C-alpha cells in the first residue's frame, strides 16, 4: 500500500475506487455527490450550471461549482502530499488547471457548438456544429497548447499540477463503474444483439490492431513504442486505450499524449460525417448503421452521441422509435471499452516475455505484474462489482428515465470522470511543445492516423457491422421478438 501511495498509478486506483464506493451510498439513502456541478448544454449561460441531484436544487450552480473545485483540491492535494510534491505550488497550479479546464468545458457545452441536430428545436436554434459537450475537450487542448507553446514560463509553473496520466487513469477507473451500469441496463436487449456485438468486436480488433501496427512499423518506420499505442488508440477506445497501452509497454509519456490529441480531433470529424453517411447509404439497415457508429467512432461521448444523431436521422425506423439503435451503439462501445484491460494484459505479457526478454531468461512473472497498469485492476474491479450488484438488484438500477439509487449515484460520480478528462486534455496541451512534437514525428503520426482511419478502419467496421447486423430489424412492438 505504501508503494502504491507513491505512484500516480496507485493513487488513481485508490481515488477512483473511493469515489465510486461513495457514489454507491444512495443505496443506503445517502446522496454523497448530489452537490457536484453538472454542466448542461446552454444558450443562456444562467442555465449552464446546476447540482447533479434535484435534492440539492436550492444550491446555485456557482456554489455547486465551487464545492466541486474544493473537493477535488482536497482529494488531489492529499495525493500530491503522498507523491511528495510542493503542496503550495501544487494547490495554486491545480486551481488554474481546474479553472481553465472547466471554462473550456463550459464553452464546449454552448448549444451552437454542442447541440446535435435532434436537439436544435429544444434550444430554439437553427444551426449548430453538433459536436456535443465533448467539444470542451478540444477547447481545453487548444488552450493548453497555446500556453505550452507561447507561454513556456507559465507552462513550467503549471506542470506541478498538470498531470495528464494521473487524471486519465483516475477517469478510466471511474469509467469501469459507468460501464457496469450500462452493461446491466442492456440486459433487456435481445440476446442476438449482444452476441453479434461481441462477435463483431472480436472480429474487428483481430484485424484492426494488426493492420495499424503493420502500417506504422513497416511503411512509416515507427518504433514499437509508437506503433502499439497508436494501434490501440485508433482501434480500441481512443484516449483510454492509448494511455493504457503506453503504461503496459512502458512507453515515454509523450507517446500516449500525442496519440490522445489526434484521437479527440478525429473523433469529432467522425461524429459529424459518419451519421450523415449512414443516413444516406444505410437507411434500410438501421442496426448496421448503429453498430457502425460504435465500431468506428473512438471516444465514448462521441460514439454514443453519433449513435443518438444516427437514431434521430432514422426517425421513421422501428429500431429508432424503440431506442434500440442507440442501445446497440452503446452495447458495441461497451464491449470495445472492456477490451482495454484485456489488451493491456496481453501486451504486458508479450513485451515482457518476447520483445524485451533477455536471452536465457525464464518467463518473468514478477516483471509482468510490475508492468501491468494497476489502474486497469481498478477498472475491472469496479466494472465487475457494479455489474454484479446491478444485475442482482434491478430496482437499484432502474432506467435512464427513472433511475434507481445506484444508477443515480454512479451518474454523479461519472461527472468527476468528465472533469478528470477535460483536465487531462488541458494538461496534454500544456505539456506539448510543437518543436519537440514535430521532432518526434507529429506529421507522420497524423498521416498514419488519416491513412488507417479513412483508408480501412471505417470501411472494415462497416463491413463487420453489415456481416453481423444485416437484415436484423427491431421487433415491431416493445418486448417482441
């Protein structure tokens, strides 16, 4: 335990598990995080902030935001003390990191930027970029890049608290709990959808990962250190997969940072283009279109948002009317996310036993354990515990429209995941010096991404979606088969 308290990996595990355990307290009638600030898509800024729970409605949005900041400051400062950082510098720098990151998150939720086509009428606007609130990640990345490249002194000062790996690892652990709820909530889907979704994932990544790795290595000359996180980032789940793979193979921090930046940018491009392509060419195959969104779009928010947009564009289809398109996109994406931890273990074994093994050395099990990212254990632990609890106690889960106490509590904890993510992208920008990145091969990295994503990943994803979901239509009535 003492060793874990001295690493960002171990602290991420402890913080993520502790937050999730507290988030489950509504099962005992205690709303631990109802005061956490929730960021809404907005036209009028006065409606942008609100407490997560209606039970805390008397709190103003600004008070909720201050309480959220204060809570994170205390928790992360305890971690900084454990890491033996300068607490005064850390607290001051974290205040700026959180403040700027949240401002970027708020800007990204403006309706003219975030509202998807099916939401425009609700906000009384005629046009929007349709990028969802995840646009805040891009705004945060750009803000960080401006500081990192034009204000180097400020970047050095912020580096005490701008810690992308610590933030993202904590967020990934919380993601495990969120996925447990989503997986439990999808059990009412027809078994065929679940089977086909899992089969599609296995089929896709046996093809995807190897092809991207081959292209990066053979045609662009990247080392294994670069090729593996890039293949995982493009093929599995974007940012989370790139960070996890980088940890498993012990890549330098700059490697997953650069891959993560590209993932966010291209996910927004996919979110805009793919639903329109699906509506044009797949209108008679709504379930193929839904699965395609889950397979092709790389970040969680962008993938699920693309499923929602696609469902809105297929409004007259029974699958859209019953919500099965979005559920299919979400289910496929859940399987993709679960693959992160499995693949991290596989790569840890391969790198330890085959790639970095010394001649005559036996299988170094201890090295595999040290190499395996500990935050992935937290991810699996929370997924398994929450799924088991939710499956054994359905009333605690409820539905999206009528959430039970466990779903509501985990949804509140999931807000912290968003804030850890947006601080991650701001921190990535602060740590990214374009001169150094260019020297590391940023242009070539982007070229690999474009070639692989638009050259074959999107189309293989479409082919696999067609193979497993072609001709599968939603039942004509809810509950039908």
